[in-house]
C-alpha cells in the first residue's frame, strides 16, 4: 500500500519508520527546512537515535502524492484543518486517517468535525489512536492502536492493512469515544504529574487515574461515545500510558507545575505540543454544558490558569463530600 503521512513531527515520523517496514511511505512536512533535514540527514531531532529508512520518500508537494492509497494526517489538532484543505484534491481519491488527539482550541471541535468541514461528504475516513509513545514505535517496540470509523468496513480494512508484528491494529466503530478518550486523558495526565510532583504516593496516583477514567467515561457517554470504548486501548490504555509514562509531555507539565515552574517556562522547555493544556478548558466547558461533574479537570484548570497552588488543589479534591463510587 502507498501511504502518505502529512506531518513530520515525532508521531508522523515514527509512523513513517514503522509503516515503511511493509509499505511504500511518503512523508511531508510543511516546513521546508525540516524536509531538507529529513532528506539529507535521514534523521529528526524529535526522535533521537532513529534513522529514517531509505524507503521513506520525503515529499515536497501534493502533486508527488498522486496515486496514494491512504493519507495519515499526523499534524497537531490545530494544524489539521489547513492541512486537509491544502491536500483536499488528492485526499478525495484516497482514504484518510487522522492521528492527532485533542480539541481545536478556538472552536472546541474534535478531529472528526474538522474533517467533515474540510472534506464535505468524504466518508473513507477514521481516527488512528491508542497508547503509543512515538520514540518506542520508531524503535520497533510492540504497540497496539485502534482505527475507528463510522464506516465499519473501512475501519476493518485499514486495521488489516496496517497491522504488523510490532504494531497491532484493532478496529472500532466508535469515533467519538475514541477521540474523547484520546483528548481528555491528556488533562488527566497533567493531574497525575501534579500528584507525582507533590510526592503523594502510588496509592494517590492509582486513585487519580481511576477517578480520571470515570470523568472521561461520564463525559464521553453523554456526548455519544460507547461505554466499552473507554475500557479499551483508546480509553484506559491511552490514559495509563500518558498518565504514568516518563515520555509523557502532559505528565511533564504537571511535574513542572508541582516543582514551582511557570506554565510558559515548562512549555518552552518541552519544545513540543502538550495537548492537555489547551484541552483542559474545553473539557471543563463541555462538562458544564452537559451537566457532568469533572472535579479533576476543574482542579487542573484552576492550577494552570487561575494560580491555585497544586497542594491546595489536591487538598480540595480530598475534602469533597463522601459519595457512592
């Protein structure tokens, strides 16, 4: 299969490395300097120690992608709309998966809504999501992902085509649940970073992850997701990885805040997008609109944007009224 990956950040480049073992892969970056670096050095500073296979072709423009079977949009959520519109003529003849997670900050849209607006009437599309640190995938370590599409046959065909011995792919029909799991877990990872940074212990971390999953599922089901999705790879799996893994950017935000650093300072040091920061307000506002209690999300917003000390926020969570689980 001929696959074009739109976006050469850490995740897009890692997917190119992984999929090039079995497919013809084209990789595009909107930044000309990045394309030159990838073409000449066959490496990316975003993935230290990883060499890009010679079989990965660095594409400069849409006309190099004619005849592509599948496009994978691996941009940030903020970059999804302009990228899709730029490549709409060639995507229209192919299939599309988006590999970004989170909400569009300005509008609160999830990726499937962005796709629907940018590519009206296009149905051969779906989300590619699940617990996956880019560096581990690029190294060839085992991982499992899910393709979710409103067209079950498309999800199944893409799962079958992309599945390999090191990257196992499942299929699902629950696009909204998949996207919400991937978006809200970033907020919970910030909370877990705060917990770990305050040295509250493994018991507190386990409680926070569990109650965080409850928040994700409550909101997700109210918005149309299926409850079982949140127990799977794109729910519990992604949450556990992002909330506890040392490669998690969102967890790093929480750790930095607990250490007394300013948010802008932390984000500058990361050098990568931490989607949980922009998603936190959106999740809080969606929950309020739907009448859903999300105390962990409310706490994260208060710490990030209202100056509430992390230790005070933890105390307030623990002081909430007793209730049935």
